[in-house]
C-alpha cells in the first residue's frame, strides 16, 4: 500500500508541475503577443530606454538618436560609428516617446553610459 501512495504523490506532483509550467508559458506568450500588437499598431508610449546619440557641430548639437536593445549593444554600435565617422557619439539612458522600437522624441537624458 505504501508504494501505491508514493506513486500517487509523484504523479500528483508531476501534474501540478506541468500545470504550473503551462500557466507561466501562457502568460509569457500573452505578454509577447501584446507587445507585438502594440508595435504593429504604432501606439505612442513613454519609456526609459538606452539610445545611441549622434552629436554634430560646434557647439555639438543632437542630430540623430537610435533605440538600442541594451548597454552592450549600444557600446558596440558606438565603437563602430566612431571608427567610421567624425561625429561625436554617446550611449545614453533616456526617457523618450517611443513608437514600437523607435525613439520619436527625447524627453530627458537620465545618464550617460560609459
């Protein structure tokens, strides 16, 4: 009788585990789909992102900005840009107006990333 209880508890634990995994995967899938739909619909939203900023002129003025996925990606893009251009580049964490994964307007520069 003890072996049957043990098997029952193992099966019960497995069913609970599979239910948990299915529930969390469903939530992650829904979140990804909502993000994808909002990108396609081109809703404007405000958020904090890391952007690659290009400055030109004397005194330097912001001419272009580019959304980047993260700090390391931005720094790699900055290095490539500086090697191929005479402009001044910075990776900056900014509060910006976004449409999908594009920076439309910069509200505030929070910090420069080195």
